[in-house]
């Protein structure tokens, strides 16, 4: 089976993890801050806070922005459930903005219309979470401008998009948002096994996220409510969690980060090859926003004939091609349906779901393996 995604672990990666295992610190040592500094520098952000998953990073970020009971968070239906769940962890209500059918990202027109209605109803969201679907940035210039106009905070879910560019600058620089979140799950562009990270340019927000990552505990005298009792002293000044990244994960991440550029270059070359090979088939290739240069986490085709969706998917699996479907619209998950969402609420997302198939794309995919995928696809569509 050719999988839809796969990690690439080198001898250097293994040596980096082994060196940590031989050192004094398995957690709360020097590797995490080193990884944070390197990643912040790579994406052009002032601060980075590493955690044990992107799910944790999303929760930490929206909590640090003050999202709470009775507030509202908006994301898009075509994403992993974590983009929505972070709102629910804080007791906020979740709603969705439909996608642009070509880029699969939050549609800026739909967002603009929904914000106007929400303002009139006195029920604006506190936070919106646009997703960099497949590794391509949403229209962050317009989304950021709308957010500023309505006083809404923005957390970019860039779980797919480390190494991507937007408007000529790296994704993660937070030029149009408060926070950007990355995931280092093994199927993503670089991996720490499990892991995530949030970038921001706001020092107060970075400090607050770092506090929440580790139980709400501080050893910083300036943050304490009374003078220190002695060298052992710490204070819990808020309610946080243990979302810390381990030293092994950070060392792996640092080693992987050194290969981010070749990983993304290979993914871009493979995406271009798919674009060329698939042009004449009865399917749509992914739409490209000229302002965005995707990191190509996923390559998603959409079948012209949605009545053949399941059959084509099954024929590909039977042929040893590890296709997948990203994603089942989140508003149609039973957990969210229980809040009143129903089929027909977000037609573009639902039409996408009826046609989409993710085909294999990862740095280690050879041209020959990709040709196998293309041949199997030709066969499955015949
Ligand atoms: C993978 C992913 C997440 C969650 O990442 P974890 O690191 O597995 O918690 C969140 N959002 C999107 C869009 C993802 O693809």
C-alpha cells in the first residue's frame, strides 16, 4: 500500500533523540526553547510556544485570548475536528463559515456576509479559526482586515502549512492574525511524533500561553501576588494544563526543521507533477490562490461525477493506493449535529465532501510511485 502520507526520519533525527536520552533532561530542559527559537526565526514571528499537540496549541491559544462560556468561535466545516473543539473546551459555542469551492479554505465573502448579520444580531464571534487547508493559506489579507473591522481575534490553524508562504512571507509570521498554530503529527510536513506549536508577535499573549501550558504555574517574581518564600517557591496564578512538549520531541523537531525546505520543495514538485498528469481526467485539481505558495500537506482531487465517489475510492484502495478523505464536514459529526447543525447548512463544504479524495503526497514519494498512483487513478476512473 502506498500511504497518503508518511514521515521521513533520518539518521540525524535518530541521533538527536538519542543524545537527549543520554542527557540530564527528558523534559523542561534546553531543547524545547531551542526548538521554539529556531521555529520562530524560520517563520518570522517574535514568539513561539511549543506544546504536546496542535490540539493543545489551539486550546491554549483561544483560552489565552479570553474565549469563555457563552462566547462564540467560528471555523470552517472542512477541517479536522480539533479546529472546532478548542472552542468547546472553553465552553464557547461553535459555528462555521462555508468554504471557497476552489481552495477549500474559509470563504472571505461568506465570512464578510456572516459578520454583518452577526453584528446586526449582536452576536459577533470572539475568535475565528481559519484553516490552511492542504497547506495553502486562506485569504488572510481579507480575513485579517474583516477581523480588525469587527474586533474579532484570529487564530490561524496552520497545522498543514509549516513551510508555506503567503503574500511573499512565511506562514506563521502572524501578519494578519493574533496566533498561528502548527502540528507535528507524523503525517504533517515535519514531525515530533506528537507535537504542536503556537507563534505570536504579542509578548503578553506569548507569556500567557506559556503559563497555561504548564498548570498556570509561574516562578517569575514579577507575576507573583506576594514576595517569594524562598528558592523553592512557585505560585499557581491561573488554571492551566500540562501541555508541555518533551525534550525528545523538541530535539526531533529541531532536526526535522533543518530539512523543512527540501521537504516542501519535494511536495511542491510532486503537486506540479500531479497537476500536469491529471489535467485531462474527469476530476478537478486543487485551485491555487496566486498570493499563496502551499506547503502541499495534502493533494485533494474532486471527481466530476459524485455518484462514482465511493466506487472510485474503493477501487483505489483495492489497487493498493492509500487514499483518504479530508474531511467529513465537522458540522455533520454527531457531536455537532446535537447542537442543531444539519445537512444543507454549508452547501459548498457538503459538495466538496461528496467529491473529494486525498491521493498520496509526501516527501519520500518517488516519481515511480507517483506514476503508480496516476495509473491506478486512470484505471479507477475508466
Ligand atoms: C492535524 C490537525 C490538527 C490537530 O493536530 P494534532 O497535532 O494531531 O493535535 C488540527 N487541525 C488540523 C487542520 C489538522 O490537520
